[in-house]
């Protein structure tokens, strides 16, 4: 038995099923619209890179409840008094609605809909947890990766970032998805072999300290490695002493590809190692740095002209350590009954939402993003701009194809070129202008007025 099935229909929170059972019992299943968005950005993020959308949509359109899963649900005490017809509904479940979303690799900001579900209420409700999980995690990692990639190239020179975080990720599946998200955001590859196999991401790896420790001397370890990999060896040189390790690298008799430094003062050690390599005729050998790196440490190394050619980043990247989650939420914004549209919104402090299914219009000026404007999707907006939300699924069937991961990565890179430089500041919070239309503001006030004209018993005052 597999410990984890990433396609299981039970990847939900219980309340999504109890609510659906309630809707079923009361025969209440109108067409609704839910929107998924980040309520606000972490203090150390000025933008997000949307990711995880393809995985989310694939899950939705293939979602089915099998007999074993239904038998388990029937065994739960919470469903003791639930009509058996509800379980027959689950047995026949197939998503029949519409899905709109931004493209993966899109730059998004707070309160902007990343994904929208338009479907019968029970269908839309059951999807909540998986959609939030898929988009929240990959968007978190992609956004972190983008900062690290930008920091490595802060002086205009390209330095590749390799994702090395699988061993510190929150589970094997998270490691694979972190590799995918970081590649979209600009990393050159990953150490995770399954991610390479599944997604076609370039894979990178050297050798661990255990390889060096397994042999009597460091020089012997380097030679033995190059006997297997005579042209592409990268030696890990800090097992005992980084400087002596660099010297041993030049004594193997092989033309190696580079060396990796995983500890110590990376700035000073890289400068000394570069001198040793160049002084012994290995000018083409690259220096790779790793060891609990993040965007701040990398920025400092680049600023101080460390002769490092690329970086391997693990824990800080695959866990998005400083902002491991984003306040991504999934909110009901619209109900349609008898061809009549009823707008929905939350009013609670700091959690207010705007009603209605929306469209994002991105406005550019001189080749750069200037601001985003949000209006109702079904209305005729007077604002010019590129529409960011497109339809991927219609009546339960996919109507738009997903680009391959390489094209998604290119799309993200081209978008980042259009983002003004001030938003790449690692230390200063800069808020990108996101404006809501007057029409939406007026609708929100009408929804509030309607609510406050009804007393707690649901009777008009």
C-alpha cells in the first residue's frame, strides 16, 4: 500500500465533505464562483510568482471517489446520519464547471484572483483544500527562488542557482514540487532526480563528504571520483581544509569541471581557491558555493566580488524558510440562482473581500508594469490592459493546453524583466499599485447595505 496517493479524492479537509453533505440534504446546489488569492504579501515579498496551477487543474478534472474511499467515509461517525444517496453522488462525482486562472509564471500581488472556480456549490466546495495546497506551496517556493536568482545576478553577471533542498523539504512530494516551482522561477536545475525524470528539469550533483571520508586520503578520493567521471568531476573540497582541498584538486592529474565549497568563510575561501586554481592552470574550473545560503548571503557575496560561478541552495529555498506560507484563501464571491446573480463578500476587519468574479487588467508603460486594475469579469471595463485570467476548463473539459515547463520558465523570466527594479529590493517593502474599479466598490457597498438591513433572525427590519 502506498503511504501517499497524490490523486486521492480524500485530499480534503473534513468540513468540505460535511458541508457538501448538508447542501445535498437540503437540495441546495446553485452555481457559484470561488476565487483563490493571496490576502496580503509577507513583509519580505514585493511580488509573487504564481505556480502550482497546472497541478491543481489536473487534479480537479481527474477527481473521482473510488469504492474504498467511499467505504471509509461511510465508516466515520460524522456521516452516521447522512443519507446514502450522498455517497452515490460522490461515487458519480465528476467536475462539470469552469476554471479560470492566470498562467503559471505570472507575477501576482495581494488580493488578485490567481484561480477561479465556477461550478455547482458542492463541486466547488470539495476542491478547496487541494487548490489551496497546490497553489500556496509552489507559489511560496517560486517567489523565494525568484529572489535568490535575482540576488545572484545583482551585478548583471549570470550565476546559476541549483535547487538542493529535497532532503530538507517537508516530505518527498514537497521536494519534487519545490524543484518544479524553483525551476519556473529561474533556477538552472535541481538535485532531485525524480523531478528531472518527471518534469525534464536539468539535474545537478557532485559528491558528499562521505565520499571523501570513505577513502584514506582526500587526494585518493578525488582521483577515484575522476576515474568514474573523467571530464565532469566537481570536487567537494571542504571536508578537512578548504585551501588544502583546492590544492589537492589540482594534483589529481585530471581536468576537472570545478570545485564546491560547502562551509566556512565563502568570500575569503573562494578568493583563495580561485588563486590556487588559476595558478595551477585550471582557469576554466568553476567554483560552486553551498551551505545554508539565502538571497541575503548571496547578495553580500556578489556585492563583495566573490569569484563564485554558481550556488546550490537547499533548506532556505525548498521550505521558503522566511515565508513558508502565503495567506492564500478560497472565498465565495458569487451565487447564481434562477438566472439571478447574488454577490457575496466578507466584511470582517482585515479580511474584507470584493464580490463577483473578476478580471485583472495589467497596464504597462514604457515596457514596464505600471499598475493592475481589477473589475468584474463579465462587465465591459473601460480600462485598457492585458487580461491575466484565462479559461482553462469549460463544462468540466480542458479547453486550453498547458505549455511545457521550459516555456513557463521563459514566460516568468520575461515577466520579471517588465517589473520595475524597485520591486526587487530585498530589504524595503514596496507596494505595487492594485486598483479596484468604482463599479466593484459600489457593489460591495450594496452587499453590505443588504446584509445590515437583515437582523440576526434573518428578518428584514
